[in-house]
C-alpha cells in the first residue's frame, strides 16, 4: 500500500519527510537475514525505506546519516544479541530518540532473538557488552551512561517481540503497523500557493491557539468559490493534525450532505476516525449527534483528570479495563485504598508524581511508555510485583515502599536514583541473598527498612557510601550472620535494628566508629556471643534473650570487660533494656552518651536464686529505678 508523501518542493506549511522508515540494526546479526527481509517487504509495499548497506567499523557516524534519521517519519530499531556491542548502533539510537522528542518521530522497537528485559536492564550478553564499553571508554564515562539510558528508554517503548512467531508473520505485523502510522501522517496535496496563502494560514493558526488545550475552537472561513478556502483548511490540517490523538478532515460537506444518507455517512466517518475500529455504526442523524457528543465529552472528561483517590466503603473487586487510564495523560496523583482490581493496567501517565496502589495486580509496572521520571512517591505494598523495571528513570524518586511484596525477588540497579530518601522492603521474603552493590549510589537515602527479608544473607560493602543514612532496620533478617566492616563508615546513622537476627554471631569492631549511633537493638540475637566495643555516644542498647552473650564491653571504659556466667540448668537467661534515659531525661552533670543496661537472670517463679544486678558499665545515678 503506497502513500502520497509531501514533495520536497512544497512550502514550509507542509511537514517534509524524505523517508518513510529508517532501519537501525546490528549488521553482523541481521544484515543478510531479518533486516534484509524486512527492508525488502517494506519496499515491496511501497514504503520508502532507508537501510544502510555499508559495513561500518570504528568510524564516526556522518552528518548525512544523521540527516536521514531526521528526515524519516518512522524509525524501526532491531534489537538483537550483539546490538549493544556496536557503538554505531548506540549513537544512531540516541539520535532516533532525540528526533522522537523534538520532531514527534514514531519509533518501533523490535526484539529479535533477544529478551526485552535483557535490553531494558542491560543484563546477560547486553550487560557484557557494556562492561567492554566501560573499559574502552574509561575517559568518557558519561557517553556510556547516556547509551545505557537510551537503551532503557527505547526498550520501554511499546514494541514487538519475535518470541515464537514465524518470521513472515512477524514482518506482516510490522508492515500493518507502519501502514497505519503513515496513513495517519498522510498530508493533503496543497496547491503551490498562487494566491500566497501562507500569511492567511498563519493567521488562522493563531486564532485556533491550540496550545490552550482546555477549550474548544471553531473558526469559520468565508468567501466566494475558488478563492482558496479549502486550500487553507488543508494546509492548516497538515500543520496541526499530528498534535492530536485523533483527527478527521471532512471535505465537500455541502455536496455530500445533500445525498441519500449523506449526513449519516459523514457522522460515521467522523466517529471512525475518532475511535478507530471500535466505533459503532449509526443509522440516523439524531443518533449520530447524541453519540458524537457523548464520545467527545468522554474523551475530555478523562483528559482533564489530574488526581484520583479510590476509597470504597467495602473492599470490592473493580472490573478494570487494561486501558482504563490511557486517556488520563495529565494524571499526577493516583491513590487506591481498599479497591481490588481484576486486571492490571497497561498504561499510566508519565505526569504521575504519587502512585499509591496496595495490592497492585500486575507482575511489573505497565509495559507502555511509562518512564516515571516525575514520580516522587511510589507505594506498592502487598502487590504481586515480581520485577522492577525502568527504575533507572526514577531520578526524582524520594520514597519507594514495596513492603510485603512477597513475589519480588530482585532489586535492580538503583544507581540512577540519587534523590531517594526512603527504601522500604519490609517482609519481601523472596529477595535474593544480597542487595545490589549499586545501593551505594543512594547518596541521599535516610531510611532503609529490610525487616523480615529472611533470604538476605549479606549487605554489600558499598553500604559505606550512604553518608546520610539515619536508620537501618535488619530486624528478623534471619539469614544474616555478620555485618560488613564497612558499616563503620555510616557516620550519620542513629538507629541500628538487629532484632531477631538469630544467626548473627558478632558485631564488627568498626561499629565503634558510629559516632552518632543512639539506639542499638539486639533483642533475641540468640547466637550473639560478644560485644567488644560500642560507639561512645550510644544511649540505648536493647539485648533481651541474647542467650549466648558472654562478653560485653562498655563504651567508654575500653579496658574494662564485664563477663557473666550462664545460670545453672533450668534457669533461663534474658537481658533487658530499660526504657532508658533519653537526652532530655539525663540529669544535669551526667555526661552525654551515658548507657544504662540491665541484665536480668530469670528463674522459675518459686526459685529463691532469682537475682538482679547491674554490671559495672558507668557511674550509677540514684534516680535509676527498676519496675
């Protein structure tokens, strides 16, 4: 199916595209196979396609090739196994995405014998390619990082995956998609302006004022026949149609409406153009007027919504269409409280700043072009998420809460989220054994909650880079046996919670370096045997049910070691912390950082050997009481 394209000699009133399709591909993977077959099929269908036939290695892309990309209506990216190893492909990709943003170019990513997640997350063979790039471009790290961002952005676009399809079927799908896009972008032939209509077109465009998209505009052009009214209308249509989701040009209204069922035919054409193949067929003019008004109003109701709170009196299942949020492109806040959705969405607005969706039904975030660049808060508690995609785009994110996401297995590279302040992974029981080393790039994070991550066995050494961290909760992380010595560099941490880390055997000596640590919770650390050094300014240590604790060294008297013998058989040992003195309750004259710790040996209720004592830790104060 061939389309009329605007000739290069046309006025600037008609957008000029020299090429219909530009093919971006890795030559060694597909030049003589899939790319060649696709190019041939496109050309056979009358689609003007550019495919670089030359073998490239090591040279820079010429300005002429960049110009061809700029002059193309559509770019098709063929992701293959070795795509990411080509500097040439990646440079072309960056130019394509630039044209998408600046010129509205349509982009279609294809995944040929490679999984989209590998491209999106730079995993496996794609990740290996970037490792080589990082070694090769040591002096230009920014370029490699820009390639990564471009690759992720492109892989997040709505595309097509070969998977189990046969190649001819796959190519047929692509050609249908291209034909549809080109049909929407087909411009009307406009006369060569014998009456110099360009200034008049400019005036009409100003009257339309399409930047103010919150209102309806109607402009009438009056005059005798043959003076260029239709020519002006076509030129205006060519200029602005691409800025709308739907468009329709109805010509020869007077002649058509005078025919049998002429108005009905015009109404059907209008509905078809607005709604696509889903539009119903109307039978009479009145029905058409009602339906057109209803559909137009429906399209504007959704488009204006910026915030939505769903809070039902009871927890009911909502029959959610996967396209329910597609028209809500202004949506900035979406909060669900107790609704349960039967289907996951496949579209969310890129304007979203707050997404609060407990029990989210999908295994991943929507697969549309959802980047989340404006997201500040993301709360997805108790959801069915299995993987997190596109977090590289969350540059403005401050709070991420995935607590109780029991199906979540892996935290991806988080190096591109420098503004994150809180990461909550509470009770994500299936997380892999170790957090990614990229967690060290969360330079602004203040709270990390890993409570109940029972599979977690190690913290990465890069944790020492978190110079603003105030709280680290590892409570009930039963797989942790030791902490990295690099934890001593967390110079701002105030609370360290290790409650019920039942396999933790010792604390690193470097814990003494935590100058601002105030609260240390070691309750029920049943394998903990010794505490050699504590930070000098600590206020509270909680150590109930530390069955194996034999050596405890107070924080200021570094040469004094207090030991205690386990009780006789039948006697249970616990150690308690008082609701100890806070800074405010420390009496005048008492040094800051005073630690009060109480060990209690508990026997049976009728056992006269029950004893209560304080170890020699700090000078006692007469106001100290035990209840």
